């Protein structure tokens, strides 16, 4: 896609340790569809403070924040939206003339993925991981009135702290394959490229569950998602979640309704190449 860059072009970026093409593809497709003078570019960095200072100093309109920066970025911002305050995690920054506001569009994306399923309140949910995206899940699940949640994390103290904060159950990582749940959510990086031969939980537990959700977007169909599909389970993949939260980001950056069809077409085309 050819894009002309002008002096007035508004720049939006993403920062992560391992940047991908997904956000760049769908955001730019949306800008092009509406004829907006915006451009989106993904950056890899280990210097979080330097990147945020750059967003402020250079007048970058929007910044998407990926793991492992979603919690660490908060002290560098000027204000938090209500969902970001609840989650204590930020995945989206909007620059209002040097005033940086943190949002959590992951919460919105998660709700949009789960609402159509009409999950009953008594269903047991196992959440793997305790990072920023896990916090977004806990806020979204509570908003959906789903309270039978157990969290499991590789780092014992961090997992226990999060469980206490949200008043949910906790099990050790070594116990996860003995825990039966109706829904399993992988909010860890297990299964992410280049370690895409791994699954965060056993095949038996996947077979015992009804719904499997994975936040990993690269590869788009993780080993977990592939096996769950083979077992005829309902699955929600990382790219699906990424799409919904990116549409919410688009609205925040541009103050325009996202062109869903154009963005979805671009996302599908990209995923077919992988």
C-alpha cells in the first residue's frame, strides 16, 4: 500500500519488544478507506521512557503499548481513562497537545469477543498469566458478571498478588493441568513465535473445556488454538482480540467510526499470507 506522507500527516505508532505487522496493516487500511491524513508505524524498543518522551515531544497522536510495557508505562502518563484505572494497565495512549492519556482498549476488545457467547455466570474460568492483558481480562470478565475465575501464573508472588487484588482464586503453575475449567484463557506469551511448538496447558484440559481463548497473535493460529479446533471447541484467537481492540484505538486516535469492513479485509489478507 503506497502512502504519501506530508508535513501535516498525523503519526500513530506501536511500541513492543517484538513488533508485528497486524496493527500497522489494519490501522493504515482504515486511514486509507476514510481518506485520513494519518500513518501508523510499529517500533521495537527496550527503552520505554525514551519512547514515551518521543511521543510527547514529537507530537505523535497515538501510541499502542504491547507486552511487557502495559503496567510500566503508567507513571509516564498524565491521565488515565476509567478502564485503565480499573485494570491498572494501559495499551493505548492518546496525545492531546502534549497531555498523554492512557486507555485500555483490551477491555473493550475482550468484551466484544465474549458477549456473543452469553456465557453463564456459573461457568468456571481459568486465566493463565498475570500481566497487563490479564488485568484487562479480569475487568472485562467482572463487567460481564463472570466471577468464578481462577488465575494461574508462572511467578508465584505476582499471581497471588493479582488474585488477592481482584478477590479470585489462585493455583500454582504446576497445578494447572489438574484443574478443569469451562473456559481457558491463555494470557501468557507461551506459544508465541519462535516458540510456537509450545502449549500453556495439557491436551486433556483443552478437551475438558468448552471455550479456548489465546492472546498470542503470532502465529495467528497457535498450537493451542489448532488443537482446540481439532477437538471442536469454540475458539477465540489473538488476531480476533487484536482486531476489536484496534478498532477502539482507531476511534480514539481519529475521532472517527472505524471502517470495519475495510480493516477486516486487510486483516484477512494479511493472515492468509501467514
